[in-house]
C-alpha cells in the first residue's frame, strides 16, 4: 500500500467528500429543478479540481527535479491549472445564464429531498473545513490551510442554497435562481484562485525582498568577492533557484571555482528552500595594474633595480593603465626594515601586501621564502627580470 503523509491524506479526503457532495447536489438539483443546487454542485466540482491541485502540489513539491526536467515539474501542473481556470469561468457564466432564464415562476418538486441535500451539504462542508484547518495547521501545510479557509466560506454557499429552496417552497419563486447567481460568485472565486496561483509561478515570480537581500549579503561576505554584478532568484513551487554573477580578484581558476562552491554551500545551508545556486565568476575589471620593484635609489625612471628583495633601499610602485598600457602613477617608499638583522624579506612582504600590488618584479627569486607566501596570500603575482632600471621594465611592459 502507498503510505501518504497526513497532509496528503487530508487533501485526498477533501477530494472524496467534496466530489460525493457534488454528485448528490447535482442529482437532487436536476430531480427537484433547483438551479441553486445545480450551481452549488458545479461549485463543488471546481473545488474538487482545486483540491486535486493541492494534492498534486503536495506530491509534486516533495519530488525533486530529474534529468529530463531539470527545473522540476511545477510548470506542467500550472499550465493545466490555467486551462481549468478558464473552464471554471465559463461554467460560472453558464450558471448565471440558466438562473436568469428561471426567473419566471418555477415551482420546485421533491422539496424535502432538496432541503435534505442542501442541509447535508452545509453540515459536511463545515466538518470538512474544520478537518482541513486542523490537519493543515498541525502539518504546517499552507496549501491545506488555504483550502480549509476556502471550504469554511463555502458554508455560506450551502446556506444560500438552503434559503433559496425554502423561499421557493414558501412562494418566493425567484429566490432559487437568485441563490444560483450568488453561488456563481463562489464559482468565479474558485476559478480566480486557481488562475492567480498558476500565473504567479508561470511568470517566474521573484522571491521576497528580504530573502534576496540575505542572499546578496551571504555572497558578499565570501572572501575574494569584490562585487556582485547581478542577482536573480525565482521561485518554482516550494523551491528557489538563484543565479548570481560575481566579480573576483582571484586569477587562479581553481581558487575561483572553490569560491563559487563556497558561496553555493553558504546560501544553501542558511536558506533551506534554495534548490540550486548558479554562480558566474567574472574577473574583476581593473583600471590599473600595480607593480612593485625593489630599487637601490629613488631616482624616478632612472632608478636602478636592486639585486635583493628584503635588502633593497627603496621600492618603486607604479601603475600601468590597462586601457592603453601607459604609465599612470609612480612613487617610491623607503624600506624601513633594511637595518634589521633577520626577516627583512618577510617584513617588507607584509608591508607590500597592504599596498594592493598586483605584480612584484625582482631580480632575485623569492620563491619558497616566507615572503613569497605572504605575498601569494595577498594575490600578488611574481615576475623575474634582467632589466637594470625601472625605465627598462616599463619599456618591456609596453
Ligand atoms: Zn468553494
């Protein structure tokens, strides 16, 4: 046997009870000639349809996307609902036409049976709504609670039908067709509810502002993200799909990949209904590339390149514009650690790491020294040179 959750079982019970009431009301409506009963039967039928939607919705939303339907099944269900909503609107329109035709003095037959049917509908609808609301709240199923609230107001439809039949019996013949028209309003409402929900999902409704803001925050917090270029999220049924475009200063593919995995994990672990996060990683658009060169003197372009790194007297820092590869800015900093006995290189590296340098150009290789790791951590790239002056380096870059 198939085991159903309590919410699914309640949705199934709603379908069976409402369908049973629809059959009773339709048969008795035809037998007695009451258009109000027939209208309420049609109304119950529309409610069966939307309850089937709730039932399928509960089933489908507990089903993950497959390979063939990578975005899930939510939309197929919604296209069907859209067509059903149109059919329901037509049914409501038809009921109003038939009711208007019956405004002449139509006397109902089999009134006791008609009254019993209307009364039974009223009582069962009331019981059903209490049951739906109770299970819906206990299982935290928003769709079942919504269905329960709808059913509760349907008690009014049954009361209107009962009043119409009694009125007709007492000689106010028009009351039965008037009740029919009032019930048509309930039919339109069911159609509108189905239509609204399906259109929302079909149009890829975005998620609420707070969730969107939280996703943006989580992504910005990740180390290596310089800018969020765009963020899109849409909900499909219970699930949210996120598309994110970020700028990073990481140039290494593996690191950039690791970064996007980290962002995805972070968002998914905090926001449980996020089904998937797609991160597009783009390199940060830079206006300048900043170079650092150890020098023996501060003599502008004529400065001689030092043979050492930690022991260099000065560091020449200059920016090359990415647009035209021209020199944009140049300055020198004096090496404050040159007098140290030990760890000059490490201290200098720590200082340069704060200067947002992209490339370090040296004569002496600093690979495998502690300075190298400090600078690598600050995403500095390394280049070795044979050039004697800063001018030569810049000429080579051009
Ligand atoms: Zn209804």
